[in-house]
């Protein structure tokens, strides 16, 4: 059993029979009244984020989770199918449990988070930076803008659309930040 003093970002807890991951938290000590902890919790069953307030020192139930590497193999009506990179065990995961699912390419290695006691899948996370190829974008015309920070839409090889700088052309290889869905850099 832990208390609110043990809270860290990324920690998983059980609340009302559901498993949540702490996305953000803030200890608040008002001038009048008792201290409390304001948190943002992500429900790992459906992906919704909700806010919850705990009184300072309240007991919380931490959940042991384990991260395992899996490789994306294919997708069908049941969801996304993955294969463990060492044991070759296959699992399928609902697409709603995967953030930025449209940035995942065939053969992509992801970290799948398991509830260790129930042996159930909680979520799957893409690596923070992925390499993509631009399959279509409008050509940027020199002198088209007065600003140096102009962006245009580009479609990448997975079908996702992201914003890229004007100098990126069709066929260029780029890196994309999967947490923010933003252009990171061009690969030479």
C-alpha cells in the first residue's frame, strides 16, 4: 500500500476496480484547509483521461506492470496483432489502447504494458521517435511565405497526415515524434 507522497508520473494505480496511469499530478497546499494532490489519470481500459483529487496522505493501491517488446504484424477486424520478439507468442490489442495508432508501420516494435497479476494487456506504446517516408505533399515554393516557421500537411507511408516544413518533398525520409505527432527532423 502506498500514499499520495509516492505518486510519480507513469505510475499505475487501481481506483474503483479499474487500472489508471498517472499522467500528471500536483501537490497543493492552500493557505486555508488541508493539503491535497490533484491528478490526471488515464483509464488504461478505454484511454479516457480524467481528473481526480486525493487528500494528502491518502492510501492508493499501486499496480505492478511489466513492459514487453512486441512487433506489429498485421491488422484485421479483431484489432492489431503483435508477436513477442523472443517467445514468438501472438496477441491482439484493440486499436483504442494504442496512442497514435496511425503512425505505426508494419514490423514496428512497440512496448506492450501488462498487468502482472491479471496477465492482461493495459496499453501499447510506440517508440518516442519513428522514421517515416513522405508519400505525398504539395511542393513548397521559394518565397511563398514571409515567416520562417511555416508548415504544410504531408501524408506519410502509414497514411497519417502530419505538418512538415516547406522544404520537405515527396519521397523524403523524416523522423516524427509519436507523442506530439510533430515533425522532428529530416533523415539524410
